[in-house]
């Protein structure tokens, strides 16, 4: 069996701030797979739209965003210090700028634009063509890789998720309140689940992981049991 044949695709979908990226990154490191954070791609498009006048005072001009799409070239480069890939737009490193509250407040509207999804889904499918990837997002198990061998749907209590994101942002020096973060988490849940194109939903064959009260180590143990059931190792 070739290497490509023996590797699987692991789809990690779920609500925002569930620790999907942390978990998906840990899985990839453990298995020697490539980790792809698709939320970063939607955030990168949002950042570009903010910087190029397609979002003003928080209002997303859909036609203007679509008009910019051909000018946005997204690439990832592995950063050994982080143990994950950094995201670049047109060659500029934007990893540090895509997780601000300004981008978070506009990203649901940008990710609801069908043309944006079409472009990013095609890129994601290409990145997973050789398998051996752990991809985290909202529609990986339903739309991007409906044939993924292992689909995980992550959930956690919204208050727990808001606290996690609050700690993350304040540690980086951002001045935010817990209330504003919790509002953003709940608004994004509602927007992600109700959008017309690729709404967030659990794939019928996904296994659910509620990590409200689990450590990363406990989640890894759970993962390895599920992984062994679905791979030949
Ligand atoms: O995972 P995240 O919070 O960084 O994702 C940012 C936003 O991007 C989120 O509000 C929903 C959207 N998204 C999406 O629509 N589809 C994906 N596969 C990943 C993210």
C-alpha cells in the first residue's frame, strides 16, 4: 500500500472557539499529518476586504468582496516555531492580524458569500488531494470532504468558549470584555448555522466531542481510539 493510500482525511468541524485548531494541530503533530485551518482562510479574505474598502463601518459590500477575489492569493508556509503553517496573502504574512475582534465581527458575513466559499473550498480540496491532512472548519465533513474517513464534530458550552477566546486575546494584549466576546461567539454560532450556503451542521456520520470539561490529553486519548477504528494501524 502506498503512503497516500494508507493516510486518511480527518475533518474537524464545530462551533467557533471550541479549541478545534488546538486539537486539530495536536492530531496532525501526533500522526505526522498536515494541519489546515480553513477558518484562517475565511479570515484572510475578510482582512483583505477590510483593507481594500469592501467592508466599511462593519458593513460588508458583497459585490465588492467578489470583485476582489481574483486578486487574493492565499498560501501557507510551515513555521517550525509554532509547529503549524502561517497564512500569507499575496506573499504578506497575515497570521498575526486575522484574529482581531474587527475581523471576527465581519468574517461570518464574508464566509456566507457563495463565490468566497467556492474559491476556498476548491483550494481546500486541492490541499487534501494527497490525503494525510487534518482540516478544521465548519463544512469539512459535509461539503469539502464528504468522504473523509474520520469526521469529528466539536462542541463546548458557549460560556466556556467565550472565556477561552477572552483569555487568548487578552494574553495577546487586546483590550476586550468577556461580554463582547460571548456576544460575538453566540452571534457567530447563529450566523454559521443559519446561512444559506454550507451551514454549520454535524455530518450524519460524524462523531461528537464535547470538550467543555476535557483536557487536550483526554481529547487525544479519545481521538486515538477513534483513529485506530478507522485506519489500518
Ligand atoms: O474557525 P474560525 O473561528 O477561525 O473561523 C472564522 C469564521 O470562518 C467562522 O465564523 C465561520 C467561517 N468558516 C466557515 O464558514 N467555513 C469554514 N470551513 C471555516 C470557517
